[in-house]
C-alpha cells in the first residue's frame, strides 16, 4: 500500500507544477492507469485519445533510438513521454508557456519513483 501512496503523491506533485495540464500513467499498450487532469477539457480528451493510439508505436521508436524521453507538440501543448518501468509510461502534458526544463526534470524524477513503485 505504501508504494501506491508514493506513486499517487509523485503524480500529484508533478501535476501541481505551474503549467502542467495533465499527468497520465499508461500501460505500455496505451491503456491509462491513473490520470491527473483539471476535469473535462475537450482538447485534453482529444490528446489522450491520440496518445492511447500512439503509445505503443512511440515506445518502439524510442527503444530503437535509445531515447529516455521524447517530446511532441500537439495543439497548444507540449507532450513529454517517458518510460517509467518495463510496463508503464508517464505522459506529462504542459502548456507551451510552462517552464519546460522544470517539467522535464520533474517528469524524469517521477519516472524513477514510479519505476521503484511498480517493480
């Protein structure tokens, strides 16, 4: 139970960064496990549907290229995708104006914690 609490607190902390619109932990097959969003926002829902279809392909490309993270720009958002364990991937959706370096660093920190909690 402590691992679940730590995972949830990690996502809460990432979501609280100014400019972060959503944090989503996906299974590697594209199924969302847990989500932090401000409620219903159509553009976020569209982004999430797009991500569900793309996660598996994106992870395959990342593995081939040896990438730790990848960034997409979709609509007015910056989408950071980072594997967090062998079976999960963390997606952080941030506004274009957000402090990108902070979001990247905190996303990578969160992936390490998630990896510890999931393993």
